[in-house]
C-alpha cells in the first residue's frame, strides 16, 4: 500500500477491501454501553437544535403548563371553597349552576381551536407563497420564529386549560362551580384575543423581504459569535500542513447527507486518549455520500469496531444544512433571495440590493473574527485533529459570484456590489482581504454588458475607480 487505506468491516475483523455497500456494524457498535455516555452530548445537541426550531417544544410546554394550571386550580378551589369569594359577583353571578361554567369552558375551548385552525391555515398558505417568491429555505426561519411558537402555545394552552377544568364543574354528587377557574379561563381568552391581534401584526411585518433577510443575517451573526468569539488578529500565521504517512487509515461515512455539526472537542479527547491523529476530509456544510472517506486516522493498529463507531458518531449528518456551525449556509440563503429577485420572472432589483447590503454586514462580522482553529493540539505541539473550514476565497465566491453573473446588465445591482466590496475593504483593513475583493470587483467591471447605455457604463467605471483607490491604499 502506498497511501491511506479505506476501511470496511467484516465479521472476522479488519479488511483493507473497499466494500460496495457500507455494512451495518457501526450502528450496532454505537449501541454498546461504553460508548453511549460519549454519544449523549452530540445526540442531545442535535435533538435540541432540531426541536428548538419547530412547532413542538415551546408550544407543547406552554400547552402542558396551562393545562396543569387549569387542573390544579380547579382542584385547589374544590379543596378550599373560600377561594371563590375573592371573585366579584359581577364577573360570575351564576355560582350555583355548574352548567353555566361548563358551557363557558366548552365555548372557549371550541372557539380557540377554531381560531387556531383558521389562522394557521392562512399562515401556511402565506409561507407557501413567500417560499415561492423568495426561497424555500426561508421556511426554516419562519418555523424558528418565537412569536409564532408562543402564539400557537397560548391558543393550545387555553384549550388545554379549559379541558382540564371542565370536569370540576358538576352537579353530582354535590354541586360545585369552579368560579376562580372559570374566571381565569375568561381572562386567558382575553389574552389570547390580544395575542391574536399581535400575531397578525407580526406576520404582516415578518413576510416583508427586508425583515426576512434581516432575520437570516441576525441568525448568521449569532452562529459567527458562537463559532468565532475572538476578534481576528492583525497578523495570523498560516496553519501548518500536516502530512499523514502511508499507514494512515481512511474511515468512510456510513450515511449520506450534509455535515451539520462536528464535535471537535470530542475528537480531540479521543485522539489524545488513543494517541492518534485525526484529519477530517469534508468541512461542515458539505455533502458526503455513504462510502466516501470522512476522516483519516494516523494509526490503524489502535482502532477497533467500538472506537471507529465513536469517531464516526462525532459527526451530525442529515438531509439538510443547518446553522449550527455552517456560516456559509446563512450566506447562501441571502444569495438565493437575491438571485430570485434579479431573475427575469421577478425583476426586483431593490430586493437584490437589500440582500447585498445584508451580505456586507455578515461578511464584515465574519472577517472581523478569528477563524476556528484548523489544527488542534493536545498536549501542546502534538497534533490531534485537523479540521477544514471555509476560507476567504470560498466565502467571497459564495457571496458575490452568482449575483455578479446574473447582474451583468443591471446597473443598480452591480453598483451596489461594488459599494459592498468597498465597505468591506474599509472595515477590514487587511491585504489579503482587499486583494480578494479587488479581484472580484474587476470581474464585475469586466463582465458588465458593454451594450448598455454609455451613461450607465460611465457610472460603473467611476465606482470602480473609487473602489480601486480604496482597496489599493497601502496600509
């Protein structure tokens, strides 16, 4: 063997043969008791991220909490009848007729569910139209919207409150009317009505393209703050090139999907414990088919089925990209909206301009932070893990190249691209950043449709000259 070997697993042990279909042993090995505690952090993070962004956790918790309040309050009121004396008679005069209380609770519960059905049917239709107009990826940000989740939770909680309190109002064996509980249901109904008005106002604003792009930019900045908390140093040494010898072993991915999260800390701990070096072959956000090399390990003799399963379980691979560690995905969402806007079918350059403005905001934040460490050591000077991250060239290509290509005849969009590059160059005074920006600015000028009016061409050339004066300024 002259290079790294790719591993498949057989029942008899290791094999250097390449298997056409990845066998199922990592799944069973991952179920072994010694590995389960190590898998919990990544599993819990993946589950928490997935559920946090859906209509499940927050609405479910609110509904259960309000349902419990309705049941506990009616129980406490039955145990302590004096609680009903605190409610003024004018709010609830029929204190001897349990049918009135049951009717009130029943009407509130029925009307609440009717409103929920109508409002969220309209919401889904609105989201469908918005995804068609802008990008299907914006549905992720709408589903993660906390105001929408709270609205669903308040309405479902009102329903659960009434259903939990309804059995307490009865005629047999003794007449009991939960006055305090019914009054609470009526007050909760008023809160739900007010929340409905707020929700309609919120949705009418949130479907605006400017708000959509701003929300995506804010979420992307949050990822940057979590992934890259330290400010970028003015001078940074290039990471060393780590070579792996011929004895290195390649571990292939056991499933197809996008790499959404890498538990780098765990990989470092495993590398230190087993005295091996690990190199990740694909970065976060990239797609990896099953059977394609995922990681390269320096020592074959220190691997066994359980250890290989633990290494592979440090990767969260799924069918869609997420914003857990993938800053590029936020940029892609904004670029998608811009491309839809400048397409001939939509022809909305104002939206594309808004997207370019938000891209400059995100890129300035990203360029101003120290990038994640590509080479991690433990102990010092002992390489444990090598992880690839997107570089400046790749991020600039993602942010600018497609928009530039489709805006060759749109003066407003091309001018805003040059201004965004000028803003980035002024904010980030680094030679490599300015050089990369200058290359892409010249592509904008060179790709400009010369058949356009001479006035438009002159404005573009004037903006380009101003940009070159800024980017070529010596530091």
